[in-house]
């Protein structure tokens, strides 16, 4: 890892760990950091040997959003540059799964980065807030659309219209995060979840993610028709031999695990 960079990328086999590294700003993202994040995920997407990514921050913080302090101090960041910038919503719609490992603050743009991931796991110290309206801006990385679809429109409006924080346990009750774990267990838990994902057939996993994302963005009827079409297309390439091979692997894995589901 390059300890000078504001984005650290580490490979653990087929798992890529991306860390925002601006502890002095609680991992708030400035323009150069946004560009580095975009580069990191672009490289992850292009790397045939990388299958799952974990996005997190250093020093007990996830991300305090865009570096508005830098903007207010006139240090070269322009608020307007963030809306269509390198971390805009389309840049995080990847073909491979991304897990958000959230510890500490996930605020405004940092909240949006977490929501852009496929699965959110929080430590007991995680805190979430949408403070866009409090500082007189509106989101541009997907929060206004993703959050209501995830937790319901009433709860999303409460968060966005007040800027109030919620903790990890409330976030789990509302369906914002999948699991809450102790801080020291956060990254190992996410790596374990990534390993579970790696047990899936890679091409099928990517296709399944694409089906869910595209269907979620449209109507239920359109999504059902899309699934039927994609299923027929996919099954043309499935052979009895491939099913038998995968079935044997699933049975062997089940015998090895002998544990409760996550």
C-alpha cells in the first residue's frame, strides 16, 4: 500500500480493499481523492482476478462527505465539481459486488458512497446522516433516490429534512445495514462475506447483480420481464455437467462450514 495516497488499495487474493485515507478531515473527499476513488474502482472492474471489493475508511471513520471545509477555505475545491465528478452515481454502478464496511461517520456524500455499495455492514460505532440540506446543497451521487427505496420514503424524508444522525442499531432496524458488529470485527466480517460471495460462479454472480440493479431501477413488471428474458439467455449455456460440478462443490462447502448463516 502507498501510505501517502488519500486512497489506499490493498489486494487480499480476489478481494480488493479500498480505504479512504484523509484522517485529518475524517476521510472527507476532496477533488483529487474523488478522482483516486474513481480510478481504484475502475481498476477493480477491469481486473479479471478481482471479484469483490470492500470500501472503508481509515482511523475509525468511513467518510464525512465532500470536503466542504476545503471549499469554504478556498483551497481549490469547487462545490459545482462534485455533482458530475468522478464519483458520480454511474461510476459506482459496477458489475462486481462491493461491500461497505462502515465505522464512524458516514455523512452526506459519505452516506452516498455507502449507499452506492451493494451491501452495508456497520460497526457499533457507525453513525449516518444526510446533512445536504443543512449546508444548502442537494445530493448528486444518488442519495435522494437510493435511500427512500432502501428504508421507505417517510424515514428517508425524516433523515434528509432534519440532518439528524442515526446510530448503527437504528440503521439495522430500518434496513439500512445488513449487520452490526464490533469495530474490531468489522473488516474480518466483511472479508468473510466477500469469501462467501466468491463461492458463487463468477459470471453468474455478475449477471445476477446486474439483474437486481437494473430491475430495482425500473418497475416491477419490467423487472419480471427482464428476469425471464435473461434467465432464458443464461440457461442456453448451462449444461448438466456444469450443474453437477457446481452442486458437488456446494455440498462439500456445506459440510465444511457447519455453521449458522450470517
